[in-house]
C-alpha cells in the first residue's frame, strides 16, 4: 500500500490518479473557510452521552413480574457509556477500537442518525434539544457519513446523478436548471468522470462506488465528514487513493473529519488527534504524534504492538488476551480488567476516570494514580 498523505497534509506518495480539473467551489462552501480556532465552540460536542439499545419503559406490573421470575428484564446493549467527545472545526480525529466497541454508534450519534439515551449533544455550542426542527435539520446537514460498504449505501435502482444530487435538490441547495452542472462538479471533485453520471452503481468498482458516496456527501456542503471504516472494504492500493482524496478535500474545502477505524495504522498518518475506545468508553485521547510515541493506556499499547511494520522482521505478535466482552454485560470497574496484564484489585470494582496526564493527553487507567 502506498502511503497516504500525512496529517500535515503533505502527500507522502503520489498514488491517486490524475485528478480531473476541479470545478469552481459551490456556493455555501465559502462558509466553511472559517478556520480552526480554539476559542470557538466545537462543531459537535457529546457531553456525558450514553446510548443503550433494547431498553423499554417498564410499568409496575412488568417490574413485579420480573421480580417474581415470571418475566425476564430486557437484554440491554450498553453501546456508549457516558462519553465526552468533541470535534473542533478543521480537526481530523481518528476514532479507533476493536469491532463492537461502540465507535460506529458514536459516529452515528455525531451525525445525528441516533439520539442519545442520556447526555447532551451540542452543535456549535447550542444544545441540540433547544434548536427548532428547521435549525436542527440545517445543522445536521453539515455532518455527513461515509459508510464502509459503498455498494450497500447506494440505491441500486437510481442513476448516479440522482444519488449524488437528490439531497442537494431536496434541501434547496441547487435548482432544477443548475442540477446537471452541480452533480458534474461533485463527481469531478470526488475524482470521477462526470460523463459516467447516467450509469448505475453496479457498473462501478468498489473504489469508484466509494467516490460516489463521497460525492453524495459533498453535494450537501458539509462541514464534518464522519468516515466509518470508509476504506476497510477496499483493496490496499485503492485505500491509499481514497485516503489521499479525503486529505485533498480537507485542503480544498476546509473539511473536518472523524475517521472511525479498527486499525491504528490507517489513522496514523491522517489524524491530528487519536481517540481510543474500549467497550463503549473512551480510554485514551491525545495528539496523534503523542499517542504513537507515548501510549499510556495498556489497551492502546496492545493495539500499537499489533500494527505490522515492514522494518521489523521476525516480529512475534502477542494477541490481546481473550475477546472483547459482550456489551450486554460489560465487566465491572475498568471494562478492560479481564484482559489487562497490569490489572489491580481495585480495577475490578472502580471505573477509572479519563484525566490529563500530559498536555492534551488524557488516559483512563488506575496505574496513573500511582505515578
Ligand atoms: Fe488495566 Fe486497571 Fe488500568 Fe484498567 S485501570 S487498564 S485494568 S491497570
């Protein structure tokens, strides 16, 4: 796999095909030009957000039946557990964890596709619950998702021009007269030949389909792209092209990204900040360089140890002990304690809090209390 752009934005290898001539920036994207500022509110902030699936309201009769064993309490999946998460304008945040750790659910909460079970979502500093329906719709349009399986996320019965342009047309970003030019501009921006606009999704390769998904997201002029394992289903050579495209678009449109991946290696060269999740909780967060140089949490260290490196020959991979526990019944205390080689007695009963251990470096581990 050729190396994608670094998070500084410089291409490390020329891997993408020659990009077509870029159309003029569509109206609305000019508003994105406001740059990252630490003193402006985050684009999206989750505050003590939890998401549980399978909960149902219980009435006194149900509770009585459950108490005497005539009914079973519902199985509740604890997908997200009191998470604080912010995304600032212009940032590229890598969100990493094993499959089933809740990172995709967190992505859907950020994109507004799921509502939290508890906690607060803030959009540019304003409580999502305090916005009018129209304001919420407009704010939500500014966050778009790119999904793992490009084919499953495209309607096979629609032509590409409809798939890409329909959202923009419905939301009044383009009128009927300008529709064709607008769709062509989005396709070109995503590295596709606009002449292919009348084809159907099955007539494209996996990489091209992912570009269609990107063009569709760009068509509604987002500020934030949440990319959920967006390159995991692609060949490694195509992965590099798509990652380079994401970084080019970041430069052109001042986009903000959340890259969700199970693979630390994928986010290493792209992210400004890396957030590590384990079973619904954030266990470590730090600038990318810091987390790769000075990982603190035992889980982060285990993930880093498993990144294959060309320069390390005859490496012995020590797999993490055991499997990710079920979110139906997360372990008590620190969720990682059944697999942690450094677990202390208190780890079984006491959940560690996420706290600062260096500048912009947070970690949730009781070992830091002893330091
Ligand atoms: Fe391991 Fe305890 Fe730290 Fe959890 S809190 S990572 S179990 S040492």
